[in-house]
C-alpha cells in the first residue's frame, strides 16, 4: 500500500481554521527537551503544582477502587451537580436547582457556548488580551471576532467605554473574564453588572468565565451569578481552585433551556465525564473555602515575589496582578517580539513562557508568565527572563 | 431580577439541531426511577459491568496518589501513545509512529472526524442501523446524511451492493463500524478492503470505528489498520475492551497530517485528557490479550443465553450476534412501536432498553438490548422483554 505522507489533504473550512492553544505547543516543545534530559523551567501553562486537597484524591481513589468506572449522566454526576447547587444557593441571591448546573470540562464550555449561540459569520466580542481558547473556539466555527483592547495603563481594567464599544459592535455574543487570564485584573461589581444588563437589554449572549474567581487577593471578586438573565452563562473550573487541571472538570450555570442544550451537546460530543473525577470534585467542595483561603494567600505572595524580581531588575516594569498567577509582561524594550523572545528563552535559558500573540494579534511585545508551578522553578524561571533581557542590553 | 423560565431563546442552527444520544436520556429516566427506590434492569447502555483488569485501576490510583494531576499533551500521554504504537506495529503490516496516534474520547473522535473533513451541506454515508453518535454528530454540523440500510435477513452484513450505493452517493465521508453496534455483525476482510479501496480511489474520507474489534467471537475480526490510505482514520476505545467506559479514553490512528489536526482539535476543545486515566489504559494494554480472550468467551456465552431466552419464548426470533454484547431485536409483532414498547417496558417492567429509531429513522419496529450489565439483571431484563411481549399477546 502506497505511503502518502506528503499529500495535501482536503480538510473542511473548520478543519483548516483550527488554532489550538499556543501554550500546549510550547509545552510539547518543552517536553521534547526534557526527554533529552534538559531541565525546563515551566512558566508557560497555568498548571498549578500545589498539593490539591487530599479529600479530592481520597474520594477519587475510593470511587476507582469500588469500580465506579461506568457511564454516568451527560449533564454530570448528580452528587456534584447537587453540591454545586447548594454552594451557589447559600449566597441567597438567586434560587437555582440541579437543572441549571451542567458538568463539562471548562474549555469545552467555551466551544459549546459559541456553538449553541452563534452561526458562522456571527460576531463575538472579546476584551483583549484574552484567554486563547476564546479565539480558538470562535475561529474554528467561523465567527467574526471583534477584539476590544483593554489598556495596560489602568491595569487592563474594564470600563464603560469598552462596554459601549462592545454593544455598538452589535455582536451575537460577548465573553467576559474576571478575574482575568492573562492580566490578573479583577473587574468591579458595578462594571460587570453594567455589562450584564446591557447585554440583557440588547439580547446579546454573555459568557462570564469565572475560573479564577476564588483566587482574588488584590480586589474583591464579583460573580454575575445573582443575575438570572436567560442569555447569561456562568462558567468555572475546578482546575485552578483545587490545583487539579488534570481532572478536566468544570461546570456551567445557566437558564434551564440553555443547560438542557449544554447537556445535549455533552451527550453528542463526549457522552459523559468520569464519575470518579466528579466525585473527587464533589468531595473537594466541602473544603473549598479553607483551601482557597490558603492558596489565595500563597499566590498573592508569589505574585509579589515575581513582580519584585522583574521590577527591581530595571529591565521590566509590571503591576502585580490582583488575582490568579499570571503576569502579562511587556517585553517591548528588549527589541525582540514575543515569539523570538520566547524561543530564545526556551533554547538558551530553558524557560518556557507563552507568547503574547496567543492572547490577541496586537500583543507581539508581551509574554505571559504563569507563576503557579514548582516554587524553585518559578523563581529561577523569572530570574532567567530577566537574564535574557539583560543579555539583550535592556 | 426577572425570571424568564419560559423564554424562547435564539439558539444557533447547530444549537437547534442537537440530538444527543437517546440511550443517555433513557439512562437519566431510569436513574430518576432508581432515586425513588425502584430497581431498574439496565439494558439500555453498552456499559460493561465486568471487573476491569486490576492493572488499570492500580496504575490509575498510583498516578493519582503521586499527584499526576497536571496538564499533559493535547495529543495524548506519550506513554499511552507509545504503547499503542508498539501494539499496532507488532502486526508487522504497517509501520507507524507516535505521530499517527492521538488519544481522545472515542465519541469525540466521531465529531472531530466529521468536523475536519466535511462542511455544512456535505454528504456523509452511514450504513444503518448505526451507532447514534454518527447521526448526532453529522446532524449537529448540518451534514446531508445518507443512510444505506443493511438487511436483517443476512444478519445485517455489508455487501458489494451497499458499497456501490455508498460510492454512487458521492459523499465526502463514509463511516463503517465492524464489529457492529447495534447488530453484532462482523464484516469480512474482503468487503472491508473493497470499501477502503473504493473510498481511496474516489477521494472519500473513511472512518473505521473498530471499538468492538477485540470482542468478536462468531467471526474473525479484520482491522483496516494495514491500509495506509491518507483519508482513512481508524478509531477505537478502551471503554468496551477493558470494561471502563467511565474512563472516557479512546484513540485514533491516521495519516500524520490528519493526526496533527485531531491533536489541534483536542487542544481547541478540551486541552488534554487526564494523565492518570491514560496511564491506567497504558497499563491495561500489557494484559489486553489475556483479558480480551476471557471477556470474548464471557460475552459469547451471554449472547447465546439471551438469544435463547428470546427465541425459545416463541415471541421473538433473533440471530445471536457475532461480536460484542448487543441484540438488535425486531418487536414488530408486538403491535407497539419502539418508543411505546420501551416506555411500557420501563414503566411496567422496570427494564431499560434503547428504541430502534436511535439507530436510524426506519427502525421503529426494533429495540436494542445491551447484555453487558450485571448478569442477573441482564437475564431478568431479557425475561421481562419477553413478558411484555406475551402481555401484548405475541
């Protein structure tokens, strides 16, 4: 049988427009170097390497040992959906029931949200810099992506002008992400409520990605959960708040008829998620408040420490993030663009970071550092970013 | 804030055309009855409840305990990709390397294959009755689905006439599934090679779903793996061969440039799968031959036993399947259609089965029984199918 390695295959439009996530490409490149025996300082992925709550590991192991390895509901394991319903209900701000909660990998929810709400050619608004999956998912299904640039001068905060620009673009959908990846900004209650109300008034779908909500230390987090707008979808993930990105479990809270579609999409796409992973997350929710208080403090300390290394070097100026574990760093003065800087950093300084253009086409003079890995590696990696800059005479 | 429970929301075309998998709806209904304390006989889902290889559980638990809970490669964990490469390479029929193997949930691969190869309006051919996810995935992205009906008289075998009809329909893609769900048919080497060659000659994409390949007992299984056609994608799953559907791990083998797209699609859609689940599957591959020999024998015995119950009842006539654990049963003589029969069976006889129309619009007089659940439940459930038929004076 003939081998056609070089054949140019006729992929579909969607097949041709796949972007993926740049930081997973960096991860693959870094892993190949590791296989050659080279130690790599991982600052590319938001891959927290803290000890997760032992309750999660124990519950997951126990479910595995009792052979809970069959199919479960497409909408999610009832125990986890119930636990989330109770957790959100305790705020007393809005009554929800299990029918509003659907369990899916958080990254899948982004694709599902755009897929359910937008047709090819429809417009979606992102506030940039933005998490790469928004652009990857939107591009994949052929949407017209309008990026509204936030300003570094005010810490990439969301303002009324940005919201006005978003609504004027007449989009089908908007995605907002507070606490923000990659900037670490946390938007105020007033501005988020304003955005949600404007979207509601104009019949625009709104995805509120609250993945980093539990990790705010510089400013109070505000969730859009209290607002029962039919076109508002809240999403979050267990990856970051429990330091278990490898569990691949997240969730959405939405209007019943949206939740029904999301569950149907799960059923069409991946049938269901592992019961054992979901039972682990359900056990974690019992200790979330205690655990998140501890890691918030921990990440605040890391953010200060890494910002200090960068700022005292004289080569960079960065504002410490108000949440999470990312630093979105301006490298303009080094004279290299994001891809060149990242490539040299990996090759010469064994340090992996994510190029700025992963977060929007106009961020060629930025890189993102993820400071949630092993402590020694993060500190040394940050020093190496400085050393490359100094080598470039900055 | 106003509650808009009844609002008619403006979903996208794709949002409106979501079908899901009927058997998961049956599962949800059955689970609700179970929550009321009613014992349900589960014959709806291919959810094997045999003891999986302990090597899998041990490896998975061990990875969890050593906190292997971070992100891994989007293309799959290198250990599992390497183990699969070695397993397929040992046949000596074709050289592949890790770059040809991508790890994804098997159900996702179906959507990805159609998504990468077909644009809205393009034609895809299915041989029916067919696994519901093919139709669900194709309908979701707006494909023109042509179902070519196989005949019950010859055990739903695939013939040259069916292939001729498939090619004449000028499709962009064809999906073939041997060993078959729901019919249990196993197609011959000659006919599968004929189909693959015809698709290759006409530039048609071909997905060969070989999920049940290890579970053939009535006839020898033939894999299309030896054929290195650039548009041929082989897929399989660990769910059925290891009795671990809840792990949600499957894999594809394809041309390098297709595999690259599949990995990019993983990255866009769900980032990556759990490392611990993949390490479990890699450990399982070491004992697959021994394990699959045992379960093949076991499922052959079950197929005989259940077919006997049905055939000796006088109410039904069915051919024992040649593979797997499904019986696609003609209920035409009961006077009820598939939905009515399934609904009464669940309500009056606490037995869950899948209506025939999940496998194609023309199967309103069939139901599918999955005989892989708990032994006592499967036998009693099969008796209850007979009892309902007898109640209907058949």
